C-alpha cells in the first residue's frame, strides 16, 4: 500500500515550490487535485516542450496528480472549489501574496465553511511563500533567483572573480521539502489529536536554516564567506582537482588522520606534516593559497585513475565529477533502480523515482495529467450531471 493512501490534497499552486511539495505527497499515495486555469494551466507547463511536447519542469513536479480546470474568479468556479475543499484533508497554496484571501480561500474561510462537517476542525492548510504573510516583505513576490540573492547564496557562491547562482531551483526545493515535512507532521499530529492546523513555510526562512555554519562563523568571528570556487570554505584539501589527463578527481580530507594519510600515502609529501603553516585545518585555511597550490600541482602530475586508486587505498572519500548524462547512466543509478518509466498518453517517459525505499510500503508512479484531464470524474463525484458539466465547459467555468 501507499503510505498516504486515502489522504486528499487540494492544490492552489504554480511554479515549483508547492507543486514539488504536492508531487511528493502524491508519490506517497495521496490523491492530489491540482486546480489550474482553463485553457492555460500552470505556467510551468509552458517553460519548454522537451518531453514529447511537454515541459520538462511539468514532468518533474506534476506527476501523480489529477488536473481540474476552474475559473476561480467565477461564482460557480468558487463554489466547486469550496465543495472540493470541504472534503479535503490538506490544502496547499503558493499563490501571490493576498490572493487566497481575496478569493475567500484562506484557512479560516475554508475551515469554517458550512460545507465542512461542523464537528470537525481537521483541515491542514499549508501556505508556501517567499517571505511569509506578515512583516515588511510580506507583499513581495518571490522566485528562486530572487531568494538566492536575498539569502546570501549568490554572493557566497562562484569564483573569487565572479558570483554565481546555484543552477538548481534550490530555494524552491527547500520550501517544497519543508512543506512536505510539515504536512506529514501535521497529519501525524492530527491522527493523535483530531485537529488540523495552518502551516506557514517561507523560502526565506527555509534557506536561512540551510546556511549551515556560516551564521555561526559570522556571529563569533565576524567572517563573511568569500567565494572559493570548487573549494570548501571550512576545510582543505577538499574538492575537485584537475588531473594530468584533463579529468577531475574529487576528494574530501575531513580529519587530521585523513590529512596524515593524504600527505604520506596519497601525494607522498610527508614534509607537509611538519610544516607549521599546515599543522591544523585552521592554519591550512589561513594559508590556503600556498597550501592548495601545492596540492593542485601534485594532482596535476598523474592521471585520474592513478589518484583514484591511491585515494581508495588510503580510505580517503573520493569520487568523479560527472556530467548529467554520466549521472543518469551511473552504475549506482542502475543498481538503485532510480530511473522508472511511466505511460503519458501514447508516450513512455523516463522519470527519476522517489528515492525513499520503504520496507513495507510503495510509492505511486503515474504520469503528469493533461490539462483538465479529471474535470468530468471530479465533478461527477461532486454530483454534477453530464449536462451540467457540458454547460460549465461551454461557459468557461472549467
């Protein structure tokens, strides 16, 4: 069985953060109804047409869902949404600031709606936003690139000569992960207490929680992280190093024991162990330019296979620096069975599977829905006749 089988999720979502959250809930077996604009759909449907005419982003974040098109500005569209919300366990929304309040779809309005069982206060409502629903930035719209700048990622990432963004939508992914954790936690608490609740997840707060040791270095040492390219802010030697054959070998020296093994058995420079400038990790960081130039020069003398063997024999964590195609064809990708095939209309498409391997449960694997694919089924469930559904479609309500 699927872990969240029987849980109904209603999604007012666009972009990546909320869709990725609800996709994960769908992976776990929840029924996710994605509400979209008639004739248009979520904007992520239109970012490219890489997958048999479908957007790669849409394929990524919208699998395991049902699509219902609704004109939420129409009275009938709003009534249909409230009917669905009355039977929902979870509502997830990441609309622009103030939008759900203007529509009357905020937590209090849906929780207290007369359609919902008066004896129950069990609705779980998840808000995902850039900055939150209060405070000086509450009215600002937020996207991943904006958040990368606001939360310090851009100026601490890249080379000394130029800052850089992180290529993944890392702030969206962060919010999606916290929203998923929050939703599952709220469901667990509801199972104990019978009560729902409202959750707020912000991209800003989520990324601050992922800044790791940088805030502590600033609070206690006044340090603003410099850009160090492929090196590590806190540890050295650490990171990809170019070898004589133009490849890279990526390794991490995390302890003084590893440092001794690295100097003695890997690069065969035991004299470095007696150099006062390099006797601790903090001193190596202090003399980073000198020390790392020595390591880089040594690694450049031999090819990748030579260093791979030495690092492995010494017990130093190491790996390759792969392109996307090499990752997808990686032997461990194959061993973990991470690439699945799902049927999307007439086409079979590859997807990266949910990476959780449950011992006594399974994840759901269904393709992303066509726009409005579930209109008839969902409206029939609400009691609409075929004639009424046809009228709603003709009038642009669905």
